[in-house]
C-alpha cells in the first residue's frame, strides 16, 4: 500500500478545494436516456431477473488487485472494502442512482431476502458482514449475490456487478479449487450476450498476460462488448499511451485510463488530482482527453448501458410476455377453491370423466396426443409388442422343438397305448398324451404374460389418474389404492381365465380350422421320403423335413415297428400344435381387450367412487374442500409472478412509447 501514497510530482499541490457541489460525474449524458434507465432499473427492482429474463448488465472483471473495487468506489464516491487477497467473495451488484434532491445519500444492502440500511462510514463493514453471512467467515466464495443500492447526488445511473478477482494460486485458507470456482462464476456472468464486460486492467502489467483478458476473450473474442479501464495510470505512465493505442488485446468498446483515489483522499480531491495528472503529466497529457478520467468512464458506461438496454428491449418484451402467458395459463389450470360438498363432487366427477377419456384414448383408441413424447404411454403399440413377444416365446419354447427326440417320444407313447384291436387305427390316448406334454411344456408362459401385461397396465392407469388429480393431492392416495385394488382383481380374473384356457387345451383336441388338414397333408406328403431314409441304410441318415427341420433317423432304422404310425402322430400333433399356440395368443389378446374395456368404461369408476364415497370410504371428498398447502403455495407464487410480470410489461410499454416518440437509441 505504501507506494500507492507516493505523491505524483506536484500533484498534491492543488488549490484550496471548493466544497461546493461537484459537477455530477455523468453530467453530460443524454437527458433523453434517463427515462430508459429509470424504467430498466424499475424492471430490475421488480426482480424480473427472478423470472429468468436476463437484463443487460455491466460486469466488472479483473485480476486480483487490478483495481476493480477502486474503480467502483470512484464511480460511486464511497468506500468499498479493500485489502490484501480476496475481499470480494460474492457477486456484488452495485446499483447507483443519481438523486439530486436527497439531502443525504441513501445506502442499503439487499441479500438473503433482507434489506439492511447503512451509511457511507459503515458501508465497508456492512459489506464485509453481509459477505460473511452469505459466504461464511472463511475465504470461500458464494454465487448468491449481494446488492448495494447507492442513491446519491451526482452519481451516474449505473448498475454494475463486481465479481471476485481472478487468482491462480489459492492463499492460505482458500479452497483448492478457488480458481475454478471463480472462473465459473465470472463465466456465468459474462457469457450472456446482454452482458457488457468492464475489464479492469492495471497500467503496471502487460495486458496480454491478464487472466481477465483471457476470460473475456473466450466469450467475446472480437471485444464487441468489452470496455477496458486502465487503473494506476499514475504508477506506470510510461508507455501507457502506446499500450492503449496499440490495442493488442482487442478491446472493442475502447479504453479509459484512470487514477483512483489513494489513501485518505476524499473523492473530490481524488478527482481533482486525477484531472490535473492527465492535464499536466508529461506523458499522460498526450493521451486524448476523450479516454481519460473517471467522469469520462462514467459517461461512457451510462451511454453503453443505455444502448444495450434499447437493443435488448424487444427481446425483454417478448420474454416478459411469453412468461406472462405461460404463468396465466398455468394459473388457469389450477383448481378452483371449492366451497361446498356439491362443488367438490362436481370437481371429483370431472376428474373421473377426464381421466376416463385419457385412458380411453391411450388404451382403447391408440391416440396419444396427451403423451406425445412418452413411448411408455403409447399403450396400444406397447400392448401389441407384448403380445408379439408372448407369441414368439411360445413358439420358440425349447421343450416343444419338434426335432428333439424325433419320433422316439411318439414311439414310446404308442408302445404304451397298445390295445387289443386293429393295427391301423391311431389310438387317441397317444395323441392326447403328447398334447398334454406339450401343454405342460409351455404352461408357465401364459401366467407370466398375464402378470407382466397387467403390471404395465397398472402403471399406466395410475400415472393417468395421478395426473388428473394432481391438483387435489387429498384424492391421490385413495385413488391410487382403488386403482391397485381394481387392477389386482382384473389380474386375478385374467389368471383364472387363462388357467381355464390351458385346461381346455389339455382336455380335448378340436379345431374347425381348415389349416389343420392342409398342414397335416403337406407334412404327410413327406412320408415316402422319410421311409426311404429309414430303409436305405446306405444313404445318409440326416434328412430335412419341411415344417420340422433337419432330423437324424439313424436311431429309428432299427425300430421299424409302428414307425409309420409314429410319423403320422408326429405330423398330426405338429399341425395341431400350431393351431393351439395361436389360440393361446388370440384368446389372451381378446380377453385382454375385453378386460381393459371393462376397466376403462365402468369398473374403474365404480371402484374409485366406492373407495372415495362409499360407506367404508376415507372421506377424501370432504377433504377436497380444504385446499392442499402445495396448491395454495403454487397459486400464491403464480399470482405474485403474474403481477410482477404485468407491472414489468407496463413499465416496458412506457419505455417503448418514449423511444418511439423520442427517436432511436441503437447505434
Ligand atoms: P481489486 O482487488 O481489483 O478490487 O483491487 P483494489 O481496488 O482493492 O485495488 C488494489 C490496490 O491498488 C489498492 O491498494 C488500491 O489502493 C490500489 N489502486 C487502485 N487503483 C489505483 C490507482 O489508480 N492508482 C494507484 N496508485 N493505486 C491504485
Ligand atoms: Mg475488490
């Protein structure tokens, strides 16, 4: 700090200071801009940012000790915390408002939802205390901003955000990843296109080595929205003119060189010293007056601020309106406050009706406009998929591969079905035995299909019901219970039905389907080929039979007795089994559709009404009269937000009127 106080030759020999009101820093800025700034500041006051509408913001960045806080102090004319290491540990939003009529400056802090008034003498302490409260006592940083409002005579109308300085090496007590944390925070603020980057550079360093230059170039390569303030002009006047003229680091909005207050100077003194410095210093006086001094900086900033605001306004209006419309629509969707049982009943019946309609759409009609993106809710497609899966599971069941033990099983069964009678009759018991074995082979598949499919339907039904009573949490648990009960009943019915079907297939063999005879005839037409393979021992024993596949008849060559009957039996059961499998799928499918229809069209309503209104009901309907706290809170929040947005829209409309009657601010 010591050399900061070192007097720059002759500069402290200023004339006695007049303590008359100093010329306001922003004296010369266009008066017409004023309403615009007022309005946008009002928007800021209305907290439109909370509604995720980015407002144009000036963001102050700079390496540690580059002089960020000093620049803000110079602009505001107040003392900010200064010190070694990192003092700015939270984003500090500084709102300066010129207030020529106030007899004394008005200062307050806003953070964590509080407003804390303070004054010029205590501001530093107040900021440090607030910082500790937000970011803890240590050296850590926090993203939660602290707002400092300064209403004072002669300050420029400006809102700026001061961010922690960038530091490469953590000092003692700082988290290891302090650099990453700070860079992430800075990036978040400088990334939006609406942000103006005020890059604070110390004249004592080579600009191209500054971290803050590196970062701002990442988001604003051409420097289109970057303005540089060069501090400490008094400490390193040599080569400063060349540095700002060469512009090696792409600063699109230009440079302003300043000399901040040092030590115990008052702000008035500091400004006089600064003016004199740039007036009289042999090197500094060569720098064009349009880019030196805090007043010039103030004026540039207010003008830039006005320009970006005018530019951003149409987008802000659009965002305010979009958000407003969305909120109003959402508010409309919220349930009305119910005041009588009759009203509650009506609301309840409406919920039931609309839930039924939704279920009809997705489960029965295959319309999924209510769930365009959720594949799981496109029920007809998902049910068909499940049926197809079931069908191929049945068909590919390994126990039923016709090639395994080809004819050996049939021969064995025929052996046991021997009876006293003519030899060329096929015993029916033999056929039935084979059939029953096959049915047994697949018997675990249908129940698991029923279980799976109803589990799926349960998920869908509950999802739909919950969506329809989302505004009445009081109804949710009993509705869910009713739906589960009902689905369980339906599942049990489906299981019973399915067991019956299995049983029926087990007991008898019948079909009127002509496919059976066609298939059997075509299979039987291969009998000669088969007998040849049995008889011609010298030929290869492996043959391919259409409808069966590749089989090896080696083992059958010495079991010629009954071999023709066995072949016939095999072909009958093969032809018939196809039909049986299809019947398994078809009948399950029809039963499923039938049950789902009953569920949607009548059973569900009966069950839910029973659960909610019946003699053993849980009294949920009565509880509909008390609004759920979550809904009340949501309604409150939406109402506040809608009011806020309406006010904002009105403010913006006023600005737009001013702009259209007063000319264009965009450059
Ligand atoms: P920050 O870390 O970027 O906020 O930097 P500060 O504003 O705390 O400044 C760091 C140091 O540089 C302080 O000791 C200031 O007094 C000093 N300083 C800031 N601006 C100037 C200036 O224009 N001239 C001189 N001589 N010192 C300055
Ligand atoms: Mg600082």
